[in-house]
C-alpha cells in the first residue's frame, strides 16, 4: 500500500535520512522508534507529503506522490492521508463535530454528509455526548480521539501518527493503544506510528528502529489482542 525507496534528506550539513527503504501493507500497523534526532519525524513528514525528500520516491496506492504539484499533493493528502499529532491541533473555536467534519468539507462533501460521517465516527469513539463541546471542554484523551476521528473521516489509505500518546497520561495512553487496534479491526486501517512509548511501539505488527538516518533493525511483534 505504501512504499518508500532510497529516501534522503539533509538540512544544511546534517544528513537526516540516508537511504530509507520501507514497505507497508494495507491494514498493517508499523511503529517507528529511535533516539531524538534520528530522523523519525522527518521520515513521517516525507511519507505524509508535508516535507520534500532530496532524493528517492514515495508510492501510496501506486501513486508517486513526490512528483505531484502542490495543488495535486493537497488534494491527494486530504483524501488518502490522515494525520494524528501529539498536541491534537484541533481548532479551538469549533466543536468536536465541526473539527471532525472539516476534512470532509474540504474534500467537497455537503455539510449534511460531512456531519453524518463525523457523527458515525464520534459514536464509534464513544464521543457522541461530547460532539457539541469545544476542545477546551474536553480532556486530553477526548481531544486525541476527536483528532483521530478527524484523521479517519475521508477513509484515508494510511494514518500517520507522530507521538500520539506523548501528551496523555498512562490511562489515556492505554486507551489510545487499544483504540488503534480496534480501528484496524473495524476499518482495516493502516497506521504508521512514530513513538517513544515502548508499549505502543511493541503492539504494532512491526517495529522499525531508526539510527543515524537508516533503518537498522526490524522487529516483528506477534501478540495482537483487543
């Protein structure tokens, strides 16, 4: 479903990525771990078309996304890639329902259709009662679930998560881990997760370890439970 070939990225004299090769199957959960500065987030940003690579290619559903122009990349990103970040990035002036609906509205859905999709996702995530609350009235775990619903609303090919549990307490982190597994089971959703959280990394199908801009090790995990 997603393939990266020979990705290189430098910032000045700092060579952050030094020839990354990666293949992710549909409905697979892949975690990426490594020391700070190893290139994890840079890799995720390139896979998500937010950052350009100096060299290499990224294929998502067979589309060479790094060759698309800015307008085409924006359309492709909104349709095929969902993002979940550590600090949620919810718009504070909008309710949970409105925040989740935004990507669908950008994609051209009517407000009625977008809100119907958003309500279904909020229901799945046990947030129906919180749909009219703004982010400031939600707990950290609730905000992260709203962010996940927003990432899922356009049924993306892949969800890219950058430290999704980094701003959560241990209880909310555990709930998030179980939620990711349920989403894979319910929607065949593919996840690539950058994390420092050992439990989250170990629950993935594969754990990739990045060191000095290279994937040095791949660990396959075997136990999957809901």
